[in-house]
């Protein structure tokens, strides 16, 4: 039986693994379907402290993994099919049927950005297509941008991008927006924001050589197709937390994000902790994920020492 299993290897999981390994807890880290998390699909990361010249996303995650391995963390390939947190020790079943038993578990499986599912989108992620204005807006200084979406996230992304872009056009498939009135009003008051409503995205168009040229859309009013020219396309239609495999083993909110006790990483199950984007509906940054990974490791260590009193059962009292 193990002392601690870490499920997920983004910045949160790898930071937790580093701290746990340095505490001689010999963590077992399960890599999942996307080792390294979302940063492995990012090109240059310029806002992670300690890298004044920036660092490539995959390189940053590889360095974190090597650091965890240096202190004794053990990595297992594959993904988790199901968990059983109803009894101790906890049981985690991997693909192929292998069952791991552990005194504690740290969940750091992240959240996946939703994509449009249109041609030219996935192959240009990190090369003109993005799902994170905070991460990539800086690279589009003086450019024209498109933001696809009609909710609060899209309005927030568009407003943020006007700090860098000369013009930001919000593209939405309906005439009415889903965003709250205050967020709509804020976007409509921004002189740099334009609107392309009632248009359905069809394809991300690139020039010869791979540079993004714009977004082909269908005007739903008349049915004709048109090209909205831009240097970058930001998809802002939400995120999906990677919690389906849990099968309700811990408390989640209505969107599937794991609920933790305020100010901690404790879930409603004593001995199970959550960190990173899987429990973060607000910040979703590599540095905040890493910070919460540190918190989860320290919470886990205190729990194993018997110095943590679990007095919280989650929002539903489950």
C-alpha cells in the first residue's frame, strides 16, 4: 500500500509530487491521457516566474517532472478508470485492471478547454489559435483578433485582449448573448470591440506558410459564407473539468469542478485532496495551479501525520 497517489501531471500534480517526494512520502504519480497537462500544447510561456526569457511549455513540464523524479517520485503511465473512496485504504483502478491502494489521494486532473471542432482549429493551437487570453494575449500586440463565444468568459477575454490588440471582434452563433448584462455592457462600451453576431464558425483559415488569416463563418441570417480576417482566434466557450472518472466519489459543483474547503485543498472525503484547474473556476494559470499543488502536498502531509482535523463534509453534507 502506498502513502499517497497523485492523479495528474500538470503544474499542480508535479508540484505536489516534488513536495511529497522531498518529504520522503514516495508519491506514485499517475500521468493520465495528457502527461504534462495543457502546457504541453503551449508554445512559449512568458509569465511563469524564474524565466526572464520565457520557456517552452513542454520544456517547463519536463523540467518539473525531472525535479520530482530526482527526489524519488515514481511515475506510472496510463489513466484512471475508476476510484473507490468509500473505504480505506482508497482504491484506484488503472486501465487494464491494475488496482493501487493508498492512504491518501491528490486529484490534479485539470480542466480541458472546449473547442469548436472545426477544420484548422486543433492544428493551429499555439500558432494563432488560443483558449487563454491571459496566457497568449501579449503575443498579439498591435494585431486584429477574434473571440468566439457569447458568455461571460468571452466578454472577459475580449476586454482583456483590447489591452494588446488594435481591434477585437466577438463572434457568436446567435443574435443574443448568454453573458450577464454587466459583462455585455462592459464589452459594448469598449471602443476596440466589434461584433459579428448570428454567425456560425466553419473553419480557421491560414495563409500559405501556416499563419492564421481569419475565421470562415456562415451568416445565419442569409446563409452566405464570409471570412472574418484576423491574426488570431481565441476560443472562449468554457472548460470541462476532468472529473468524470470519479463517478461522484467526491463533491463537485453543478459544472463538475471539485469543491474544496475554503482556504485548503480538502475535499469532502478525509484524505482526498484536490488542486489545480480541476477545482479552480477562476484563475486557471500555471502558477496558481503550482501553488495549489504545494498546498495539497502540505495538507496531505499533515493528514498523514495525524495533525489535520477534518471537520468539513462539503456543500451537500455528503
